[in-house]
């Protein structure tokens, strides 16, 4: 055992941290988070954590660099305060899209961020739906990559309809197949050609979507260009309606406007990233909570129980 369980929240998603604590029957430990006048971050843990099992809840969402630096400083503060074990609960792991060299003289950013967190003193990470599962290999500590599928599947099972699960690109087929298998639904793929970063042109649908409710499955929605282009092609192929399910609502740039004007009847996301007032006003977006999933993972890690029972 690693001492008393304690939860510390960064500034990225304090509401999710509060919800996790509610499931665990505890409260977040106090932490001072301030900025110096030049923008530097000041962190001070507000209670004794010596010998304790501490979990920091901090997705590295926008502003990504600020929240990443805040996470590193909280880890360092806990290390120097002699916490027994420091686990970073990072529901959304930023920089995960840069996981390999696709052009010369480019960084592998996901590896660099993994090294930063390890050097800061992180001893374990809990995350949800990494952009690529092999990123776990960038870390020299245990990584629990949970799946948001149970949360999103619960939403779909509430609807008694003839679904076809759609992967918006070839890379997401494995994820879409897992959803289709659990729903007993058919599978289709959108063939797309990417012209430039954050821009994609959907071409055609591989599979039968005619007169079915199409559900596009993805790990994140960034600018929503890929999803909205896919929705148009799916409807052109005769689907009765189209909806989207994604774990991480990054929703940057023109994403909200695109979703509002898109063919989607509904866009289901989780709360790995909080929705600001400008995003929550989009009536098509429905948000489901992963607090219970993360609370179970935290409890199992703390009690040295199996975490694999959550990998469904």
C-alpha cells in the first residue's frame, strides 16, 4: 500500500476532478495555483502528502502548454513533498498526434512530453483513448489507457435503432469495429484524402449505409473538418440520419460552426475536456461523463486491484 488516497486537481478540468472525488467519497486536496506577473506558474500543495498515494487530475487541453507545465510543476511539488506514489490522471493526453516522424527534421512530440512527465517525477499515468495505443511505449512507467467505449455505448444502447458504425478513416477501423461488435451493428469506412494538416476531403463510403442510422466513431473532434465531410458523404449514400461519437471534444477553430451547419443530428462527446460556454451552447453536442470510469481506475490502482477489468 502507498498510504492514504489523495486527489489533486489542476486548473484544466476541476469539475471532472470534483465528480471523481464524489464517486470516491472524498474531496480534492487543497492546492494553490497562481501566476506571477510575468505569466510563470506558482504551485503550492496545501496539505501534508508525505507517504500518500496521490492522483493529479489534469487533461492537457487548451491552453495545452500552460496545462502541461502546470501538471509538471504539481508532480515536482509532490515529489519534493515525499509523496509515496504520484499518478497523473490525464484524461486527454495532448501532443499525441505527433507520435512519429512523417517528414524530415520534425520532433516526436508525444515522446518528448512523456519524458518531461517522467523526469518531473510521475510514476504512473491513467489516460483515456490515446490517439495511438503504442504511445504507451514512450513511457518508462505503467500507463493505463482506458477506453471511453462503455460510456458512449451506453448512450447508443438507449436508442433502439438500426445502426451502422462508421470509421472516418482507415486508421480508426479497429476502434469502429469494437463498437460495431458490441452493438451487433454493421461496419463501414469513409475513404478520405488529406490535403494539408487539419484539412481533409472525404471521398466515398466503403460499406452499406442505406436507410440506416450512421454513427461516426472517432477519438477526438478537433476542427471537425474530417467528421463534417464524412457526414455529407454518408448522407449522400442514403443513410436515414448520421450522428457522431467521440471521446475528446477538442473543438478548436471553426469546429462549433461546422458542427452546427453539418448533417449531424447529434454529436456525443465525453467530459475529458470541459466545454466552455461558447461550445456548450451548441445544441447538437451531448456530453457524457467519464468520472465514474476514472474513479474506478483510481480506486483499483490505489487498492492494487486489477485495472484490466475496465478495458472493455
